[in-house]
């Protein structure tokens, strides 16, 4: 059995902490086994390791989230990188082509697709293991896991049964109902309907046949090249609702979608993260502050206060699910990003009448880590080292740098840096059309950088 974990999201529902590069699954606000802060993706990956499924798993994600995944759960996790976001059907189609043409997985192998961030106990993944036998025994095209509802929720989709097929083990699916009213949800629960938690199982052959029917290539690299032509449509609409024979396996345990502030704060181990004060008379109130200034919360109840470089949110918890629609008009690049090597924070941005732009960032590279060796075509940079020591690779030399040094990097100049101790610097970018797309990576591994300089007989001063 192979698992495909889908890691996506635009980072709107948990704004301002989440953004395009740091969606909800990467927020370190949950409590781990040793009281350390962990994210949803770290929690799930740890559970998969415990139940013996991690080695069979791959993660499908966008290039914007690659660094976050590798930083949080390691460099060895197999990743399927979507060239751009195009909903769940294209993502799963790309994953199927990867399994088939890159990993040479048999077309008779069972593939399970699930979100990367469910809040569940390990027993959930033990239930996922049962999908292989259920699919084979039922001879169904698709097998799903559904959660037995604990209340009539209007937030979730429902899997409606046709009737019990094999005792209490699994049932045939009659239809799906998406986010009904609470009254309708009560009726569905009386019909033994399950919450749809986004878990699908199928034999690889099933999806390969769909790709062939659509005239899509089975080769992963070829499908990557055609990816932008795939329809932006969900797997539910394109595949699940067109299938003729679907079964569902009930799970009677804890399952939550921690996708809004009111649900996420229910599982947080502490009511405060970051600088600030919650007064004694605050009730059911959470403060999460990523800024370097204190935030004081006084005499309120049922409130979430979240502050980050991307913005500040003060909301009644019951109203917090509306945040995605409310901020839909805000269009700014992420102001804070976590990377494999450390983090960066935007301090200032300006655009002048002549079209020139200026971006100021504070950047931290952790000890032993390094940036890539790269160059930009459209912008100049000036670095001011404020803390630590590092190795700086430039066009013609590798030298040591330390706090107080200033480095000028005109457009086109190849550069990279490695932290010998935790390194911080202020980067000022100037130019026209400043963009993260203006980036040409030459090497990432620092040993490759050293070898490049040695072979070119450049000056190496270490």
C-alpha cells in the first residue's frame, strides 16, 4: 500500500500566522510528546512512523511549501512538486504518474490519498491500513474512510450509505451531501451517514486508466510539462462523484479539522505564545504573538488575538471562520517565511514614482546551514551582518564574514553564504520588478560550492 499526503492550502483561514508558504499545517502551536511545540504535519508524520506507514508515504505539495516540509520533517521525505496550484484532481493525477513512472509501483498496488493535517489519534491510521483489504474484498473502484459524527455539523461533507454490505465493517455509498444545514445534518446522521474526511483508496490501475481516457501522459516529467493545461477541479467532482461502486469504512474515534482559530485553539496546550500579557479576568482567550513587541489583552472572553509580520487579528472565536472571506482582497507576499536554512522577515517595502522598489529583510541562517549559491538579474542587494560568523561565496572568492561587515551584491553577481555560528543580517534589495521569481539557483549543497571554487582555481580563504 502506498500513501499520498496532500499538502496545500492558501493560508487564509488562520491568517495572519498562515500565508502562502506557511499554511495551517506548518504552525507550531500543538504540544508534542516532550512538551515541545509541533505543527500538524510534524504530528501526522510522527504518527505514520509509529504505525509503520511513513516509509510507504509520499507528499504532494507546491514548490512554495517544499522548504517548510523539508525543514519540519526532514530532507529524506519523497516529495511530488506541483508546478502550480490546480486543485486536488491534478495533484492526485501527478502523484499517480510519479508512483507509476518514477517509483515503478505495480498498477495492482492500493494507493491511499489523505490530507497531510488531520488531527487524529494513531488508531485513525490503523483504520487507514484496513482500506487495502476492504478495496480488494468489495471489488469497489474507491474505498473511503468516514468519521462517525459526534454532532450535526454544517461544516463538513457527509457520506450517505446505500446499506450495510459486510456487517459493521464497511458499507456501499449511495451519495454525498456537501455542508448541509444542521437540520439536514440530523437527518443524515439518523441515516448512518459519516463525515467525509477526505481519505480515498483505489488501485493505481484505476487512476492510470482515467489518465489514459483523458489522453494525459503517464510519464511524470511529461505530465509536469502539461500540468498547467489540467483542469482546476477537485478529485471529488472529477473522480469520486463519477465512480459507480464506492464503499466507506467507518471510523469511530477522534477526528478534527483544525482549520479555523476556534477549532485550533481547542487543542493548544497553552493560552499564550509569544510576548504579552493575558489578564487574570480574561476567559477562553488565546494570544499568539510573533512580533518583538508585547501585546496586552485585558478583560475579554472567547477572543483570539494573533499577531505576525503579515498582520494582526482580533476576533471573537465563533466569528473566526469568516476570516478567509474577509481578507480575500488583501494581496501581499508573505512577510515571514521559514526556510530549510532558517527564516526571513520583511521589515519594510517601498515603491517609488520612477518604478524602483526597495525591500528590507531581516534574515537568520542557523548554525551549519547555508543558502544556495545563486544570482538575481533584476535587483541589487546590500547585506549588513549583525550577528554571528559565516563563509561568503562570491564570484571570485570564498571569505569569512562577521558582525559589522557590509557586502554589496549587484545584479548578476553569484553569491551564497554558510553560517559557522547562528548568523543574522539585514538585506536591502533595490531594483525594478523585485520578485521571488528573479532567482537562479546554481548549487545548494555547500560541498558543491566549495568544489566549484576549487576546480575554478578561485580564491578560497577559510
